[in-house]
């Protein structure tokens, strides 16, 4: 299996068939398991085998299939499936940190990630240092001998800044710090976290894996020692495990992941090319587009820039709202990586709680739009965008 391409892993990795030999993966909707004897129950609780299960909060055959498949897809040894992307982020951080630990993180993060760092972890005595993730010198200065863990988004949400992940991993590992990467924007099919040396990559499977607006989910991928050690121990006792039905729908989603992500990425680049020349647009940000200030780094690290772009409209919030309300095909929502194309106004939704000073620092202006390309025809989407822009 290690020689399979990612599209093949997404279809076949981790498959377990029951005695009935089903083609489509079986779904086990059970919270508990039966033991043939008291002695067998004792033995399983002492040391469960690879395909032996105790309780759905600890593990489930359908969920385990999904975990194995995601670990293979992300090029890590193991994975733990969680109830949501933020359950995965907060669970991994809580499992690996304690009072007095030092975390260095990029400043450009999803609003909920910032909340976990600045509002929750500091409450429990964890020291947090935020840096400009695009500035290697700031990483070098902030990561010290007492640094326990480094956290970042490989491509930031919503401004799509790109972190030099190879550099950060090298600096962090010199002092023995773990590197945790939120890889949602890079997409599981084009993730480069493992190649760059990250210890853990976290994905909100709500996004590309489900990709059709149905299920919340998340997954933590990493070494077997970390996943089946502190992370599993924390997650199984605090109840953040994935529901088996979600795992089953995610398994089905993985079968078309490569096709969907590549189609969406191609459409996103086409949109970036059109918007870059529009007089109503101040700036366009798509990692592998030449207009992006870090496009050389982005092209070096990843195969695509992902399925999301950001752009700033002249005229601020009023002009931006007129544009958003003038769209017909695009829906206004706060999700991304869906089959349907979505636009989001981060300043008033996903990052609303940030102080204005922090929004300004991150570049989240009143005119900023985050756009997630769906599976519609690219020309139809471009026509919709141009009509709304020209009506401002």
C-alpha cells in the first residue's frame, strides 16, 4: 500500500470486510461489544488487539476503517477520528500540553483556533507566543529551548498566508518541540505536512472529505506513539470520538475526493485569473497564483493552491455586502470546500469576535471575501461573480 498514489489510498486503504464480503464498507451502528467470556472481557480491557473493540467512544470498526484510510492518505502512521475539526484541534492541544508549557503559533488562524489558544490554554497556565507565520525570522526568535509545541495553519484561514513548513519544522525539532499543522486549506489529497516533517496534521473532515454539507468531523494524524498514546487517552475519556455513521459517509466521500479537489482547485485558479484584472478588486490571494506574495513557496510545497481564494473589494463593507447580495449561484455561508460554491465575509462572521486591531494586523478588512469554489461549471461561476462586481 505504501507505493499507492493518494487517489488509490483514498478508495482502498484500511478496508475491512465482514464475513459477508460486502463491496461497500459496512457500517457498525453499535455503542458496545459482546465478549464470549468473562476472561475474554478481562483480556480485552487489559490489552485490546488491533481489531478488538470495547466501546464506541474508544473505537469502532467503521471508524477504524476511516482512521486507517486517513492515516494512509496523509502519509502518517495512525489517526484518531473526532466529532469535528475543532474537537480535533482542541483535543490534540489539550492532550499534549500542561501547565508551564510554551506554545509558539502563527498569528493568522481561524477564529476558533485563536480562541482555544488565547482564551482556554492560557487559563490552564500554558504560555502562548504569536508570530507572523510568513516571517521565518520571527519563528527563529520565538522558538526557544523551553518551547513544547508549535502550531500553525499550513495555509491560513481566511487570508491564505503560506508558512515555510520545512523551515518551521527544522527550527522546532532542534529544541525538541512538536509541530502540529492544521491542514484544512491544503486539502487531504494535497497535504504536504508529513513530507515537511510535521509531527501531527489535523484536518476538518467537514470540509473536503465530506464536501457536501452533511457531516461534522475531524481527524488527528501522526505517529502511532502519539495517536495511540496521549491523544487517544485524552479523546476517549473526554468523548470527542467520531460517530460511526459520520465515518461511513466520510469513507464514501473519500472515494471521490481526488476528483472533487482537483476540479475545485482548477476552478479556483481560473477565478483568480479573472479577478486579478478586475478594476473593482484591490488584491487577489490564491497561494499558487502569481499575484500571491508567496506563490513561489506555495508552488514549491504543494501541488495546488487548494479550493479557496480570498480577495478584497474596493469600497469596504458596504460595497462588499452589495456584491455578496448580488450573487445568484454562490451561496453565503461560513463553511468552505463544499460541492456548492460559497462566499464568506470573515470580518462579520468567522472572525467577528477579533478586536479591530487584530483584524487590521491580519488583513481581515471590511472588503475581504473568502471564496470557496464548488463543482459547478467554472464559466457559470465567473459570470456570476462578474455580474455582481459590475453591479456595485
